[in-house]
C-alpha cells in the first residue's frame, strides 16, 4: 500500500482553500501525470493519468467517487482502477490554526541504504518530468491555515508487491507537489488581490 500525507501551512484563508478544492476542475490539472478528467456527476468522475514509475509507463484510468463533502473542512474520495487492478482513497483537510498551534510536522527521516538511493532516483526523474519545484512567496505573519493532502493507492494483481515498491517514492513526490502547487496558486492569487 503506497500512502503519503503532506501538510502545508499558509496565510490563505480556510474559506478560500475550500472554495478551490471543493471543485475538482480547479485542482485536477495540478496532479502529476494529469491527462484529463470527465465529470459523471457532482460526486463521480473518471480520471486519466499517465503514470511513470521506474521502467513502467502506463496510462491509468480511475473512477473517482467523492465520499464526503464536509465543507469547509474536508473532502474525501475513493479511487478504483478501471484499466489496472488498483484501488485507494484520499482526502483534503483544511484547518484554521492559531499562533499557539504546533507547526506542521517535519518531513519523515529519509530512507537509508538501497531504499534511499531508489527514492533519490525517483525524485530526480520526477523533478525532470514535472519541471522545477513550485516557488512560493515568503508568507508574512503567522500562518492561519493548514492544508493536508493524503493519498493511498493499493495495487492489485500478481505484480502488486513490485508496483507498490516502485510507487512509494513517486507517491510521496506527487502528493507533496500537488499540495505545494495548490497553495502556491492560491497565495499568488491572494497577493494580487
């Protein structure tokens, strides 16, 4: 099971973040490997992503079902592979924080040995394919909002253990990239206002 959670603190108001993430048309293009998405209803859509994990390059289609709209704090969704045996879930959480709130937890300690080498290789190719990291403006004052993005994908079938091992570092990079891009986009919009 490849899973990653990324938290980011910002001065963007919780309501502004909610208005953005509650509509998938706003943030879908920020997904790594995004090709397209088709809305079937307000809560169901079909996503097409191009996945590049190691030597495996596939176009993946997922049925995405929003399982909870708990605005303005949370959106959760379930994923089911349509052309590959995969399933998963994810969530956006938005939390107001005050000056006394603990900072976002530090990134986990880097892996050691072969796992560390593999993670660095995957992140290198991820950055090359996706482009440079998103530059965020330096926020002024104390952050007021914490956005958390969590994603889990469970590959199935006889190749599941190998695919899972290949996906783990890519999943971390993709989750961090999505959260960073959303917040950078909203901060840039707030700076113009």
